[in-house]
């Protein structure tokens, strides 16, 4: 990455704040607002969110972290490294304040903040306000499908803030000392905290190449950041957890976003198209591309290949890299545009955000009886199960909706949930056998003393055999799924 050393210019944000809108500043507002608007448009997927929300509520209620599993009957008491406890507390606090509407608003604010820092990082590399805005929008196009409400999303502003601090380190070296603090926060929010030492290492390599005066500070801060990642309730256990998740074969096989990036998904298509666009840009440049720039791009390209969820980091890094390769925006004449038009565009964006505020759309979805802001939240199934079964009933729930049952009916333990790494292979083998309706499925349910099986509409194999077995009866069915209980 070609690092420019011109003084950082934050005049665009200052001018916007004081009301002197120019065309360049409108581009800035558009880029950041677009990120928030896209986040407001989408529903929140509960497969991850719901169990994290329950865990956060439990932490706030008990004033202690969970150390063992209490949500399932298949591994009760098994050690649980709840590395994402900090994110869970944030989610639970937002929910306590304003329910799912507050969570949806928080999601939009987090995503907009992440892309605001991305814009600042592009500016720190020397790109003009408009170019920085266009690069930021390009990054949003690549990363937009990874903006669900979950702990990883809370790490996005930390990642882009770190990019900004590193991009501006030659002009503002003291800011580097904020990175160990970022590391402490990150190590208690999400397992991607290991990316911060990687960013600092790449920046240090740049400083070695340029024999920059910031090299010693960058290296010292890097060492302090590694130590800072250990400031969490699990110490080195947080690193073991993060590595274990990233290398877990069961997670890779079972969860789509952990599967290798390919053109069979929309996110994969966007990723490879962006990579081709970057390659075409580098090939057409008059100047040759230095090896450090290729190292930045290659590192995050490779990180995106093993799992779809890694694409988001590529979407953040590429705009900053390209900002350092484009003609500098320093000293360029400010594009003022028409003041009335500028104000109208910003007013329209503010109005659109107002229309999309989640509280207007948080009413119960008539199909599920849960908030219309949610996806995979079959509250009617929960209510039907609670009506037909006693508290503490053992439920084998289809894994994608098991987290919602854990949140909505805490007194009924489930067989497995979205914490894929928590369950041994033998338990997953039992789950797979039952869901496929293989021979012996009755014995598995008997051995685990399962009292009800809760299915999604696509779980046709097990539904077919349950419907024909005299030992089970259909207790409830709607468009979101079905419940079978022992006859």
C-alpha cells in the first residue's frame, strides 16, 4: 500500500457538522447514510442473535459469565468458552432499552459508523472526499451481505477505526496508542480480534520499507496489542477458541457462511467481481504496483477464500488500498455544487432514514407473531409448544430455529443450537440421523428422552416418518413449521 504523508484533512466532516454543505460533503453523507439505510432495510436473522441475546440477559441478571452449558440437554455442564460475552451484554442492553426496534437501530448505527471510519481511512490515504465516498460505497457493495445483527458486526467499527488510525499514523502517530485499547474491546466482543495484530504487522512492514520514523512506535504498539488481546476472562483461551472456530470442520460443513467462497452465492459473486476489478485496475496503472500493496491485497483475498464470512474484511481493506493508489485529493478545488440541491439531497436522506426507523416496522408479523424485524422467529411454534408441553420438556428443534426457542422459552432445553463447536461429533451424528429419518431414529429419540420434535417446513424426511409412526402425533403446524409430540 502506498502510504501518503500529507496532513489528514477532516474538514468534510467538520463542514457537514456546521451546516456548510458542499457537493463533496454530500458525497460523504451519501456514502455513510447508504450503509445505515441498507442495514435498516434488512431483517435480523435470529439463528445467532437469539441465543446471544439470551446469554446477555443471563449475564446482566446473574452478574457473572456463563462457564458451562445450561441451554441444552445433550451437553449440560459442558465447558463453554463464551468469548463473545461483551457483545452479548451490548445486545441485551439495547434489547432492554427498546426491544428489537432498538437492536435494529443499533445495527444500522454500527454499520454506518464502520463505513464512516472507512471513509476517513480513505481520506487519510489522500483520496478526495468524493473518491473516498465512492470507494466506501464500493466496499459496502462487497460487504453488505455480512451486516446481520450479531457479535461479528460489532467488530466492524473496530476494524475500520484501526484502518483509519494506521492509515494516518505518519501524521498522527500518537493515535497508534489507541490500538491496544481497541484490542481489549475487540477480544471481548468477537473472535476476529486476531485481525488487529495482522493489520499492525502489515503497517510495520510498510514502515520498514519506507524507513519511516513511526516504525518503532508501530512495532511497540503491535507488541502491546498482542498482549492486550489477553485481557479477557479466558486469557489465551480466547485465542484457542478463535482458532478452533476457524478450523472446525463441522462448522465449515454445516454453516453456509463458513463454507469456501464460491460463485454459487451472491456474496461470492460480488467478491470475485471485486477482485477482478482490482486486478484490472492494477494492470491498467501506468506505475508498477509495489509488493507491499500486493501483500495487503493478497492477505485479505486469501483470508476471504476459506469462508464466505471473511469477505467483509476484504470489502473494508480494498477501498483503503485503492485510495493510496489513486491521484491525491489534497489541494483540489472543492466542488461546491448548488447549495439548495445539496441541502435537498441530505434532507431526502434524513427523511428516508426517518421512514425506515425500525420502530415503525416492529409490530408482530401475522405469520409468526414475532417482530416483523426478525427472520427465523417462529413465535407461534413456541406458543404452541408451551401450550402442549410442560416446562422443562426436552425439545429436538431444527438447528436454525433452536436459538429462537432458547430465547423465547428458556425453561425448555433443546438438543443442539447454533453453538456448533460445543457439541461432539456423536451428538451431531444423532441429530443428522434423526433429521434424515434414518433407521434407528426412534431409538435415538428414546435414548435422549425427547418429548417433542420441532421442525421447519424443509425438514421433510423426518416429518414423513414421524407422521407415519403411531408413537408420535402432529400437535401443531403452520407456515413456519410443525411440532410432533409423543402420542
